[in-house]
C-alpha cells in the first residue's frame, strides 16, 4: 500500500522557482532512498535528484546548482526546490522510491511548465 503523491507543479516563467512536494505513505519512509524523476514530451524518463536515508544527495548534471532535494522524515515528505528554471526543465515530475533493481514505486506525477 505504498502511496506517493506529488504536488506543487505549475506554470512558471524562465528564471522563476517552484517547490515540489511528495507525501509518502505505506512504508518506513526514513529508511529509504527517494528520488525525483522527470519525463519531457518525447524524451526518456530521467533521474533528476536522489537522496539517501542518510542524506547523501545526487543530481543530474543539468540541474546541479539550481535544484535542491531534501526530505522531512517526521512529516514523511520529499521536496525538490527548483530555482532558475529553464524551458528545458518542462516535464512531468515524479516522486519515486528507487532500489538496487530499479524504481519499485512511482507517484502519478505533477506537470512543470517553464514558459513566458
């Protein structure tokens, strides 16, 4: 009964900011690595950022210095702060629970559109 629900997407102008949130239920959130993925129209889904249970982070080169992943284990929430947004960041963003074999659970996604 793993449940991942994203929120915070929307339309933003280039250079603007958005903060995505993911509410997690149905597992011991604090013991799992979590990640944000995105899929732009016509492109493959890609890892944007991940964070381990211990707080170690990893970012795609395209978002380094602009995006920050964080987590609140007490509130069972995952966040992605996105700054200096570019049109190429436009995609559906997914909260996910990756493991050694791949991603075992996905949220439904939230649309982020960066446009003037």
